[in-house]
C-alpha cells in the first residue's frame, strides 16, 4: 500500500515537463510538482512531515536592493558579485541571505507538523575566503563587461457547478484533517486558462457554501492539484498561474485512468472535456483476425457494428478505472463534477463525420503511395463520445457514487464557424497524426482537411447533430 505523497518544488520557471517525464517507473509514492518560491508559502498549514532541500538555499530571492541603487554606498558599479567589491556590497548580500533564510524557516514552521523534520544541505564558504564559484563569477563579470552591452461550455456550466456545491457539498460530513485543507483536483487540465477559471469558481462557491452554513472560511486553506498526462506542458501551465491565487497549487502528471492521489485525500474533483479520450484504441480493431478489424477506417461511425461495440467497451473499461481510482482517493461525501461531450447513439453528427473525412484523406494518400496502407489500417482515433444513457449506466454499475446532478449544457443558438471548428479539431488531432505518420505529412493532411471541411455540406445539413455536453455531479457514497 502506498502511503507517501511527495511534492517536488522548484521555481515556476523550472522544467517540470522533464522532471515529470523522468519519474521512476516503479516509484512507491504519489507525486506532485509544486511551482513557486520556497521563500513563500507553498503548502497548507501543518500538512508536511519531512522537508528536504539541497544546494538550493544559496540562491537569494533577489539581488539586494542597495547594490542596484546608484546613491547607495553599496552600489555595485562594474561588478556582478561580492568579491573585489566594497564591503557594503558583502554586507548587503549577507543581510539578504539572513532575510531569505528567516522567510524560509518561518514558512516551513507553518507548513510542518509539530515534530516534523527538515534536512538542509547548504553550500557554505569561510567568510572572505576566495572560492571557485566566486572566481567563476568574476570571469562571467569580465565577459559581460567585455560584451558591454483554451471556455464557453465551462462558462455555461458555471451555474450548475454553483448549484452542485451549494446543494450537495456538505462540509460538516467531510473528513478534514487537522490542517483544515480542502483538496481539489482538476483532471485533464491541459495548460489553462480554462482550468484556472474553473478552480476559482469552485473556491468561490465553496466560500458561499461556508457563509450559508456558518463556517469560518479563514480557518480553511485550499490545495489545488492540476493533473494531465506526463507529456502535457506543465512549464506553460505553471507560468500561467494567476498572480493572486487563493490556493496552494501542484501539478500532478499521470493518467487519470489510474491512481494519482493518496487514499481519502481529495474533497472535490473536476474534469472537463477530457473523459472522451480513451486510454488506448480498442485492441480488437487492430487485430486482422478479429471481426472488429477496422480496415480502411479510422473511426467507427461508418464501420461494421463490431467496431462501435469495441469502442464502447473500451470507454466502459476506462470509466470503470476512472471511477474506481476516484472512489479510493475521495473522502466519503466528496464530489466529482464531470463535463463530458456526448452524442446520441447512431446519430449522424458533425464531429464523427469530420473524423471520417480525415480517414478518407489518409486512405487517399495511401492510394497515391504517400503513406502505407498498413499505417492507415493501424491508425484509429482514441476518442469516444458516449450517450447520456451510457454515462448514467456506467456510474450506476460502478456503485461507488450517487448521481446528484445530470444535465445537458444548453448552448444559445450559435452560427457555426467552420474555420473555428477546423482549428479546434486540428489542435486536438494533429499530435495523433504526427505521432503515427510522422511530421512530413501533417501539413498536407490538414490543408486537405481544411479544404474539405469548407466544401462539406454537413455544416448546413440539419440531419447532422453537433456534440452535446453533459454535466454530471456525483457524490462519493458513505459506506
Ligand atoms: C480538450 S483538453 C481539456 C482541457 C480542460 N479541461 C478544458 O476544459 O479546457 C483535454 C485534456 O485532457 C487530457 N487527458 C486526456 N486523457 C487523459 C488522461 N487519461 N489522464 C490525464 N489527462 C488526460 C489531455 O492531455 C488534454 O490536456
């Protein structure tokens, strides 16, 4: 049983993408990245048991102000460091270090539980002694002197989210530990900005709920976990964090089809426009000997019924993995809010028709010898848009959650913008085409795709439906 939750912290500018991709495969802990300066608060009160930091505290939070001030006796003219500079510069540096260390210790004192340990490895030097780093900085100084010089549906869902929290988020029954931290996770968050909008809404509505229930909001702190695949651009996500956010934040790389958090540690889970992505293309449709082999197609809408069945079975398996993992991670009474693009079964719809157009283009390129038939036959879209009935049945069959809200998002009548639709599809699908067929063919595929989309009659044909979003709120059952 995994009992450890490890938080990896560095500046927002750190390369978290690389860090996340380098996580040991068989690690025995849950992991999260926490962007931000350790000279400030990073974690809720009394929430940490052990802190480690090595070779980091020598980095000051900033260059001492006085050494930049032309009117100060500590102005560091023509120098970039302490060595060979007036003694006021060294004093300013040491005062800055003292202030930074005080901040570091004060904040960790708030975040650690009593009895918690901290291990620090700090590079030190005897005062006034020359060292290699200072010499290297002197050299850099010489060199420098020498040179001299992604929202709409989420917004529509906002009112349902508010209703969900006010009517169904019962703080009195939730298990909160001594830190009084409320843990929220957005699964499949991408790089923003939608995720920040959603998280702020969730916190605002919880605040309203606290007010109406007579709770002291100030006693509580929020921990928000932003999850997406390891390949997501967490660097960009972290750099886009709102400046004045009212929560502690961490990035959690990994698939939401598996476990991401310790047992009973989450209070609210949100996920929008992400569950339609399957964990994999169903195996049978790649198997030449199976009746579900999807020859010459990349999706199921115009394929034999066995292909559609394989897709829906894969979605059911993925939903079960998602719900089972959340059932372990959520506290009883915790909520899960899901925004899932759905489509009526067997209906003609513009998204499926567009995927078919893409499939035809790929087949055409294969017939011209530009890509192999083999490559086209092994390419299928790992996407599935369930029906409302399927979602309901899968949640009920899972049995861990009670359905509190299940409502379609109602869009105002909008004029279809074909180009916007094309760009949206390209944004979602280009990566898949590139990964499977290589980069050389991508532009040709999507140029043809854009032309065909513009010529296509499906956008004006009223017998074609568009995807419908379903907003579902479920509550973890008390056993
Ligand atoms: C269309 S974006 C939606 C982003 C955001 N939630 C929003 O509503 O704007 C879908 C995101 O889900 C992520 N995703 C898909 N499958 C996932 C999985 N199994 N685990 C974690 N993230 C996943 C994708 O990487 C992508 O960033």
